[in-house]
């Protein structure tokens, strides 16, 4: 791929690893990394659409981005973790979860897809999760996280349909990275087999390999780190 690559959430475990891998591979003319914790032109807060628009405007001054990855997610914060039962449902926490996991990535698509090429292959990917699959939900619980990721999958499906009218070779997908050894998954790693707990570097390479193999008909779908489609 040519043009620019953009990583949203580049200060997180997976995002930082993706940014580093893309810089090392040197297959793009420029690699942009954005995060809420970064300042200046690299600042982007998913809760602030103005900052998302400013980041897109900054990228638009250089080579057109042919790869945009939203590598963000909210599962827990402080003492607040995913709900184990419906009695723990809290409207403020649900709203925050939706804002980060679904609305934020959709707003990134709103501002970044229009600056991506109108012809030729391009990929817009957002990190989702297998637990966001409605058909795969056999355990219940984690209501806000599951529902927000399901919402993300649906938003990206709809955006993929719309984007196809602008460029029928743009691929809009959601990706399940597996369980990665990051702050997001740290409290929940106890029952994960060592062979299924990935370092951020390994996860980044697996995701980039999956992205490389995507074809236009894959747009609007959810894929795991092995490139296998996960049904909604």
C-alpha cells in the first residue's frame, strides 16, 4: 500500500505496536499516530469531534491515507468494570462505553473516509471484539462492552455500504485482535491460555497480516486475528 497510514489510539498497547510496526515496515509514505494523551497535531480525543476533525484536516495536507486503524476501546476504568449481571447496569457507564467504543470510531470514519482515495484499494479498520457478536453470545454479562462493540459492528457495516458508493474498493471492517497483554485485558487474563495471550507486537503483526489479505467483498464484516470472519 502507498499513501499514508493513520493509527488512532497510538498511545495504547496495540495502537503503539501498530504505529511502530508500520514505521519499521516503511511501506507507507507517512505514518500518523494520534491519541488523547498526545499534544499538538497528534492530539485526538474520541469524545471531542472537533479534535477528530482537526486531526483529519492535518492528515489531509499530506499524502492521502490508504489505511486508517482505530485501535481504541473501553472495558474498565478505575473500579468500574464490565457488568456481571443486569442489576449492575448504570446509564452513565453505558453512555461512556458507547461513546468510546461505538460513537467515537464512527466519528473518525465521518471525518477520515472523505480524505481517503476515491479510487484504488484503501482500508478503514476499527478494533472490535468477538464478544460483540450477538450470535456468539453464550455467556451473557459484560452488557455494555458487548452491546457497544455490537453497535460498532453495525455502524461500520452501514458505513461500508455508503462508502462503496464513493469508492467500491475501500474496505471498511472491524477486527478482533484476540486477548492481548495490555491494560485493557489485564484484569481478565487469569483464564487465558498462555498460547492465546498475545504480546502487543505479535497482535499488531497479526492484524496487519489480516488487513493485507482483505478484499473488497470483505467490507462491512468482522474478522479475527487469523483472518477468519466472525458472524455478527
